[in-house]
């Protein structure tokens, strides 16, 4: 699968990545569209704004990394064992992003990833 990954500020590349494994009580979703926030767009360009130092440190120590994209629309493509249902919404955790999400069943499902899957 393909995913956008950051190698540094202003250095975003589409890379081949391993597909996700669906964990028990999670779902895997295929992202249909992502809307970067203003803050994410500023950070991608290296503009000093909210979380700049944290993102800079991640880029310096972990690059390439998948960042951003907490506003998205997705289709559930796989359901893990023990998943019952979700009652509210699927949301992205802002501290981690990746091309396809795994989502635990809960009132508000948390999603550890957020880049567009292909």
C-alpha cells in the first residue's frame, strides 16, 4: 500500500508501506479523503506553530514518519474478532498517524492512524 510520509519539513514523499493487521476489537478502514488542518499545513511547511518542537523532534529522530490527517472520511474494510459496534464516531489520535486505521470498539472509537490509503 502507499502512504505519504514526512522526511523533514517540506519533504513529503509517497512510499510503499506494509498493510495493517486488524487487531481484536478493532477495525481497519480505507481512507477516502483527508482534510489537513491549518496547523497541520503550517507544520508540514516548518512554520513554528502549535506542537512545532514535538514534530521537529520526531522528524529528527524517527523520520520517515506518517503525520497528520486527523480529519478524514473512511470506509470500514475489515472487522477484528470481538468488535461489537461503535456508537458515535471514528476519530484519529493526534499523536500517531498512518495510512489505514485500526479502531477499537467503544463509545468514541479512537484511531491510531490517519494518512490516505491507496
